[in-house]
């Protein structure tokens, strides 16, 4: 204990990981040697991660989840590790992920592509592969992006998942991504999503015209304390907003969007028609 190094979890993502590992271990009364046996890694490596002298690997994070029983939860060590290694994601998005995982209600509006939480693996890979072909990300970053999305979607399978309200611009289902088979599977997945008890699904049709209140995608997250966080993106950066006047205005605009959009029944009919029209 004399040589114990105290860390500030706010100093860096790596420090936050180390502090969490140490506090989780000590809360169970385990020594580093005891945790070493449970994780199958050396006690020296555990010490190095706890003090930021060593960086954890994804295998290390998965082993920690197994040892502490956090595998499959909304706040795994693996998720924390992935948030530390999201170089292919927009600035601001890793912070958003933490709020999304804890949200009790999620409102989404998307233009041009299916929202990430509703994408099939094949659709997500096609988008990532397109970025690789354009040279904007590497193949490793593409794989990481798809993996992060899978982790996000896993939170929707919790025993008590968040309520989700989704409005898509009609362009989301008209734009072909990945070819005919990928789109057929993607549109079928949307139909399955619309049939879930905790979801509301609508399409903002093209003829909504100037009545569409948003020209960019936006996400609105209701937290457990009923506060709301807004998240929007430009081409190069994601932005979280908690300021009440902005959030209230965004909520009001979202309600207007829902009022002008198709009902869920008509939205589902449009997806059925689009799926049949896929060659």
C-alpha cells in the first residue's frame, strides 16, 4: 500500500479504465494475484493497467468482464475499451455512447441512411466498406466501427430496453446500400423493429417538403432523471447539447416532425412496398 499510485479517472480514458479495474477488484476483496487467476493474465500486467503503465487489450477487457460478471451488461469493460479506441468515429460520439447506453427513451431522426441502432450487420459493413474504398478509414477502423455498432445494439436487448421513437426521412429506405439482398434484409429488419412493443416507427415522406423541421440527423436521449440530451453531427464532428433552451426547442421540433410524418401503419406499408420493389 506504500507504493499505491492514486489515479484521477478524469485524467484520461486509460486512467478511468484503470481506476474502475482497481475499484472493482478491491470491492470484492481480491488481490491482484487473485484477479490474475480469474482473468488468466499476470498480476504484473493487472498492476500495470491499474496504474496506466500498461494499456489494456480487448482480450484483457473481455477477461475482466468474465471475472467480474459484467459480460452482457450495458456497461462492460469491453465497451469501455472500445470507447477508448474509437479513432474512426466522430469527435464527441464516444461520449454520446455512454449516455445512449443509460437512456430510458431514445428519439432518432435520420436522413439518407438507416439509423445505426436499426442497421443489420450486412448494411453496416457495406457502409463501412464504402468508406474504406473512398480512403477515409482503414479496414481495421471499418471493423472497429461495425463492432462498436454491435455493442450499441446489444443494449436494446436488455430485460428492460429503452423506449425508442424513430422517424426516418423517406430517403433512408429508398437509397440502396450493399445491393438488393442487403436492402431486402434491412427493410425486413425495420418491419420487425416496428412490431416491437417498446418502439414507435414513422417515415417523413418526401412530400413533407418545407414542413420537415430538421435538415440534419438528430438524437434526443431521455436519462433516468428525466433530463434530455441532444446529439447532432456535422460532417466532421458530433456535438452534445444539454442547454435547456436548445433541448426544449429540439423536442418541440421533433413533436412537429412526428405530427407531419406518416402514421406507423402507413410507414410500415411504405417499407413493405419498398421491399417488394427491390429487384
